[in-house]
C-alpha cells in the first residue's frame, strides 16, 4: 500500500518537477518582461507543489530520505512523468501548447484530488488548484492571442498544437498504482474527466480559430519510465550538482 | 519662453530640490535633468535584466529544490526591478522599445559586473552577497533622490535587494560550513568576484565626470570612492564570519582612519569591460537581442489580438 501510494504521488509530482524545470530554462529569455515573470511564476508554483509532494513521500519512505533524494537521486527509468512535460521549449508556441495541454489536465486532476481520502493530498490539491487555475487562464489566453493574432502566430501555434497533441492521450493512461488507489478512495480516476478534457481543449482551440488535431496515433512511455531522448539532458542539468558532489548539504 | 523665464523656472526648480521636495513627471524640469534621468534610470533597468542572465544560468542546475526555488524567485525579482525602473523612465517620455533599442545597439550601458561569468554554484552566493550588496550601497542613497518615481522605485527595490544579499551570504555560509571542496568553491568564487565588485562603484573620483551636477540633483549623495570604502568596511567582517579570505594582500585595518586600506584596482580591466571587451559582453548581448528578436512574433500577435478584440467590442457598442 505504502509503495503504491508513493508511486501514485510520484506520478503527479514528477510532472510538476519536469515542467517546472523546463520553464526554469526560460527565465530571463521571455518575449517580454511581463511574460518572462509570468512563466517564472508558473515554474515557481509547480516546483513548490513538487516540494510538497516529495516531502510527503520522504515522510512515507522513512530512512531519513529527503525531498532532494527524491528529486535528484533517481535514475532516468525511475522518473515517471508523462512525455508531454519533457518536450523542449523550441519556440514560444511550443511552450504555450505544452502548458495548455498540461494545465487543462492539471486543473481537472486537482479539482478531483481535493476529495481524496488522503488528507495530505487533498490539502496539496486545495492549495494547488488556485495556482493551477491561474496557469490555465494564462495558457488559454495565450492560445487565443497566438491563434487569433497574426498569420504568423496562427501558423506557429497551430504547428505546436499539432505536434504536442500526440502526448495528450498518455495523461489518461491508468497505471497499476492508479487502479489500486482509486479503489482506496485516495487516487483520482482520470478517465472520469477525459471527455471533459478534450471538450475544454477543443473549446479553447476553436475560440482561438485553431483546428483541433484529428491525429489518432499517440505516444506513451513516460509513466513507465521510458522517456524521450530529451530526458537524459534534462536530468544531466537537474542532477548535475548532486551527482558531481554526492552527500553534501547546500 | 525667453531665456530669462527659463532661468527663473530653473531657479524655482533648484530651490524645490534643495528643500527636499520631489520632482514629479508632470512638473517642469530642465532638459538636462530629464535626459540625465532617462539615461541613469534606463541603464539601471538594463542592469537588472542583463543581471538575470548569469544567475539564470544556474536555475536548472541548482543543488537542491529549496535553492532552486529561491534562485528562481530571486532572478524573477530582478525582472520585477527592471519593470519598475522601465516604468519610471517611461514617465520621462521615452518608450520601452526605445530603451531596448539603445541597449541592443550598445548605445546604453549596463552594470559591467554582469559581463563576468557565473561558473560555479558558489557564484550564486557571491553574486548575492557582493553584487547585490554593492548595489544596495549605491541604491540606498537613491531612495531620497529628487525624482519621485525613481526614489519610490528605489525604496521598493532596496528591500528586496537586502533580502537577496542575505540569501547570497547564506549560500556561501552553507558552503563554508560544508566539506573542504565546498569551502574551496566559496573561496574561489570570492577570488573571482571581489575585484569586479569593487569596480561596481565606478571610476575613482578624479576620473568621474558629472559628480557635482548629480550631487545637486541628489542622484548622487556620496562619491564613488566613499561608497567603495563603505562597501569594503562592511564586507571584510562578513568574510571573516564566513572564514574565507579577501584576495588582497594590501588589505589592512587603518586605526587612524577607522577603516580598511585596500590594494590598487586594475583600472585597465575596468575600462576593458566597460568598453565591451569583458569575458561575457558578447554573450549577454546575444542573449538579450536573441530573446527580443525571437519574441517579435509573439508581441506582434498580442497587439493584433488586442486590436481585434477592441474592434469587436466597438462593433458591439455600435
Ligand atoms: Fe535588482
Ligand atoms: Fe537583487
């Protein structure tokens, strides 16, 4: 039970960590100061949530484990974030498409997780949903601005929306830990809001004058720890200090 | 306006400043006052946003989650400082685009310290401790400067800078309390950042133009050398607490002056970096110009979208 709970939490927390890390790459390089600051805010929220989850896992694990052991000391196969969040920033359209696809999911997930029978998770979700609803507003607004902005921006965001679409379905693939914890009343059944997810995504894309992708072939693997080629580089940076100087305090 | 009338206005203007009244954007001001303030405030703003780059370089590699979050928040604060300062400069009749243009073409300067590379994690400590520390000394004086928007921006910014300084000191303190390797990393960082930090106060007084005028406008309250001395006096005891040594064999306490004597600054290096030939001048500009150019289509889209929305609302109203 404990191991499954840990695995379940990792399945949520690793997404926040890796997306927070990706957004952190952009700090100081945004298209203007306001957007730069807003993207950093989102990164800060996600990393704050990550810490809450990992601290909880550390408590559950015992053995003096810390949030940093969990964040930095695992092998690539032990990170179980979805492929979507590890996709590169490429151009601003890709940043927004990735964010939007994740935010819609994240919002629905937090909404449901608030009712978890696990008090710690419910509390994290209650706090998180305020942050995530801001993220969703930010990314939806940009989808509309870019979609219904100039010809160039329309083409660029459509390209990003199409390319990242293939990573959306993995969000709804249930793991073994999911199944077990749904039965316990702890976990959220993501299938319950799959339809709402695609409805919301389509509604915003249409409002943004964009075409909803109809690609039926999807990518998966992250939840099993089988990542894209990008992941190794993300971890090389993320783990650089901890792996170069093990067992030190910073 | 006749020359005599202008003289009169200037007289009143100077008296207001002498009485410690604030000059606000809508008030009459001499052209030179306006120009000098645009130059200084925009350069200050540029320093904030170029200053995001050396520290931004370590966000993805911070050694713990706590440090990562604190560093992100710090770099974000600097962006916020840039934002207040650009807004303060805009009240004097220059647009943000013009200011960026001046930065990108090299017409406007920014603090030279950011042309040094941040190569180890300890540099995140040294930058906070020394660079934010030096910035505070420069900026506290400006909280009572004559131009209202600048003075108010400084009050807000100084509060955050002192938080940054403590955070930087605390990063180094952790290293100094850590392993030999960590302590060596802290010492190496101090070795590299000490002299450039002293250079942050600008050329020595004999070579610093405009000082008299700036003093009158309260853009400067103390000379470069006085501020530099204040920084040294304040910082040396902090280095002792850390247990790392200042890389200056000539540094010693002067009982008579009640202050530290210190060695000669390498002014050739100072001018080399100011003139654009420091270790990272090119990288910093490439990063700024690159971000701006890559963002053009995004900013254009935002403008086009806002116009379309405004038209829609207008049509609805009709
Ligand atoms: Fe600042
Ligand atoms: Fe600062």
